[in-house]
C-alpha cells in the first residue's frame, strides 16, 4: 500500500468514527422524532378543543329542538352538518359519532357521541357535549321560538369566530379544515338570522 493509500484509508476510518459518534448521540433521528411527536400532540389537543367547540353548538341545537320540536324541519339539516363537523375535527381514533335517536330530527341523523335524546324528555345539563365543553341547560332555551333561533344564530357566530381564531396556530391541513368549518358556522348564523322568526 502506498503512502497515499494509507492516508486515504486513515481518513475514511476517522470519518466513519465521527459519523458513528453523531449517530450514537442522536440515534435514528431522535430529535426529529421528538419534534414530530410534540407537533402531533399539539394538533390532537387543538382538534379536541375544536371538536368540543362544535359539540357545544350541537348540544344547543338539541336543546332548542327539545323545547321547540316544530323547528325540526328548519334545523335538522343544519344540526346534521354540525354533527359532521364534530366528527371531522375529532382526533384520529376518537369514538365515532353514533346515530341520533328518533325524535324531532330525522331518525339516523349523525350526532356527537352520547348526544342526548330529544324524544319528549328534557336534556340534562351538559349532556351530548364533548368533554370539557360547557353546555347551556335546556331550561335556558327561550320559550319564544324566534328568540331561541336568534340565540342559536349567535352561538353559531361564536363557533365560527372560535374556529377562525384556532386556525391561526393549526398545521396546514387542519387549518384548511377549520377554515371550512368556520365558514359553515358563519353560514348557519346567516341562514338562521335571514330566515326570520318562524310562524
């Protein structure tokens, strides 16, 4: 072996040793893995909060429908859309939505997990809302259906605002979903307001 070959071989061994030391200090890209895990946990937490926000609105639909069954024809489709938002926002692996019980709304319409029955029985405060989401007891639903719908529209606007604020810190895919859900909630608020007081 020539002197040149010996120097090349020595350099290769040194480089391999340095690479091995770097790998030993960060095996399998541990830093990147930890970063990805933190991002995944943050996204899951944001999804839970956002799903809870929509679940609160869903519970309000159920409460209004419990007190005012004649509004079912007007509110059922909007309620079903909110139930779909809850399911879409939930973190992967969360419990799927269960079918709604028969009642003022169309039987089989999607609902949030453990959503309260509406078939003639009052809804317990907090029922049908994702964990951590505040609920408005049925007793607070106005007796006047027009006022009840107006308050539901206000709740939809608050939901839209909350989702719009949340998307600012969301990763791109979730941000797009939140933007879509926020736009839908804003549209609900407009429709509930534009249709006026029911007869």
